[in-house]
C-alpha cells in the first residue's frame, strides 16, 4: 500500500533514489536507537554496581562494629573472671581468718 502510494506520488524515476535515502535514514535511526539502548543498559549496570558497593561498605562497617563489640565483651569477661591463683589465695585467706 505504501509502495503503491509512493510510486504514484514520487514517480517511477525518483522512487529508487527516495527508497535508498529512506532506507539510509531508517538504518541510521535504528543504529541510534540501539546505541541509546546500550548506553541506558550500561548506566543501569553501573548504578547496580554502585548500589552493591554501598551495601558492601555498610556490611563491612557492621562487621567492624560487631568485632569491636566482641573485643570489648571479651575484655570485660577477662576482667570479671579471676585467675585461678588469685581465687586460691582468697580462699586460703578466708580459711585462716576463721
């Protein structure tokens, strides 16, 4: 239908040249659209990588806080638990005072 109308409007002499030009511009526009799609896809992938890196940094900070808390807890436990030698001396002193 489009070919018949263009043949009538443009004429048989100019139709091949117009068809080549139209094909050229259609090809250019398709290439441009493919390029835009590729750029958008790349930007989305880059954003996804940025988000993953941000999450990993947050996880590393969280692990550091857990390790720090664990270290503090262990040091508190060490100070609360008497060494066996001190416990024996305390027991001996209590026995002598009776």
